């Protein structure tokens, strides 16, 4: 994206005020979403999501590990995002993309993994345990931003949801005669896989405030005009799983409450659209 | 110079010549050149814009200026009258102080904005499909979108892309016949 002139900025702000953005969208319309699953065959699950010119990939790898002593009945999940230098000019120079990568990783961890005790997580960590206290699955979820045109958080959350739908965790047989002190022997099956139940995984809706109005799914040009942005993670039941605010301008609390109800309303359509796209992607992956 | 142009301003100009070291000399001497405001700038691959007689198009039925730059920068904006150069200098110095305040109040009217968005989306569709971009093709694409009564935003969906692509062989065979 080249810089914007005063005339162009004014045009963008005017469009948002009049509910007709530069590409003809209304304020609360998403760009067309394209989902492909199984794009990384070596991973246990993967997906690629395109939202206009924003292009992200998420991959899920599972390894056997030991649960932490504090929570012996839960597996470990780690989410890490990397911004590829090809995504945007500002990522090319040295550590340009690192700050954004950290911000995205933390935001996704908050939304999908819940609190420190694992309560309220979108992904249930107790389903990852093999032998309580001894063996569990460690999930490594990696997000890669290939091309950035705004709204990275929503795209990454959608990609992670799709990748988890695509994930098959191998079945593990535990040797029956294990004593209580030793590590039990495990036999990882090559054939049978367990699928995750992803209906509880939330989506993220980011509302960007420009002037007096908020828009959903901002492009990088529109994001450059924002005063503040609130990202709200909502699940299928309409419950809020996470909330983040970016941008230096302060917001009146009543505005935040209004944004939350708008995000809830938008998330219903988004979840349905995303689920149908993921189902279609999985179906076409099976055919090929 | 900063009271006239600043960094990131969009300007239309002609290339006068190349220097030995590779830099360009631009000229913007007639009133049809100059700063562009009130519109949007689209960036496509440069090879899609072929050299033609006219690069500045005034689309009268929409009241919109369309400028096809050979560097791939395409401007779609409200029509600006090319003013008489003699009168302008006096008026400009008093106008400049007024213009920033005016901008805060007046936005582009909705119908004009819809036309600008429709034309811009037509350019985006043609760029995605890899077709050479010229004013006639853009106008035909816009007409097609109005004929099938498709929402401005839906022009960027897959169905409209397929429609435009399917219509292209017909169009080219018609053009071939006309030339002969």
C-alpha cells in the first residue's frame, strides 16, 4: 500500500459515513471468504483463508508430551503467529513484523485458550490427555500471514478454526501393564484418527472505528484511518470469549457496549458462513 | 512548494523525458493535469494498461474522470473542470485557505459515490482476470453489472467474474469483425 493523500483519506472517511465503502461494501459486510483445508499435508491439520487480499495459513501439529504438574488432566496448546516478510513492506525490514506477530499471538491465545486454568477455552484441553499426569498431546498451532490487507485477527481466527476442523489426532494405545512410576509405553496408530469437535471454537469480529461509525473487516487503507478498534471473540452460543481494544483514542463505555452487541449480531452470520465454507473445503479436499 | 504539494499527494502528469541516470522529468503544464482529490486510486499491474491516444477520459454519463496511467495507477474520481489558466492564479490564493474547512462539511454525493465504486470495482474485476484495461471495456463491464442488477459489492464475487470472462470471447470476435 502506498501512502494516502488527503483527498483519498477524505474519500474513505466519506464513504464510511455514507455506508458505501470504496469497494461498494456496507459498513457491516465482510469481504468474500475463501477457505481451503489440508494445504500442508505433513501437519496434522491445516487451512488457508483468504479475505480479499489478506491471505493467512494456519497449521496444527501434535506431539506427545507430559502434562504440567499443576494441571495433570489437561494437554498443552501453544499458538504462535509469524508475519512473513512478503506480507507487507513494513515486515521486510529487520524486526518489523515481530511486534505485530506477538500482538496477534497473544490476542489469539486469549480468545481461544481462555484463562490460565484453562477455564472458558474454545478448545477443550482435557480432550488432549492420554494418560492422566503422564502423557498428553501438545498442540502447536502456527499461523502465517502471507499477504496483509487488513483484518489479520479475524482471518487468523477463521484459519485456526478451519485447521482444527481439519485436524486428526492419531489414536494412542497405552500398554496396560504400566506401573505408577514409570512412563507408560504408547503405541501411536497410523490409521485411526480422532477429529476435534470445533463447534465450540469462537470467531473473532474486529470493529474498526473511523469517525463516528464502525466498520467490520477493514482493509489496510481503512485501518490507517481508524481512531480505535475493538476485537470481540464470540462463540456459537453468542457468548463473549475475549475482548481486545487497540488504538490510542479513548472510547466511551456506552460505545464499547454498543460495539459488543453489533459484533454479536455480525458473528452469527460469520459463523454460519465460515462453517459452510469449511464444510465445502473439507468435502472438496476429500474428493481430490 | 509544500503549500502546493505534499508527500503522498496524488498527481497526474506527463513524462517529458528520461535523464541519463534514470530519473524522470514530469510536466503538468496544462489545466487538465495537477492534484487529484475526491476519488480513489487503484493500483493494477502496469502491463494491463496499453498505450493509447487518450489516457484521460471524462465519462459524461457518470460525471466522472477516469485516468489510466501506464504505471498501473488508475484514478477514478469526481469530474473536475479544467479551468482557464489566467483566472486561476488570483482565485487560488484566496481559495486555498477556504478549501480545508469546506472539505470537513461536504462529502461526495451518494449517487456519484456509487458510480465511482461501480467503475472502480469494474477495474478490479478486469485486473483480477488479467484483461487489458481500456475505457471501453470498463464501460461495458459497468453496463453489464447494471444489466444483471448486481449489487456494487457483489461485483467482486466469483459469479460476476465468471460472467465477465464468459462475455470476453464474444466481445473479441465482434471487435475482430468490425476491424475487417
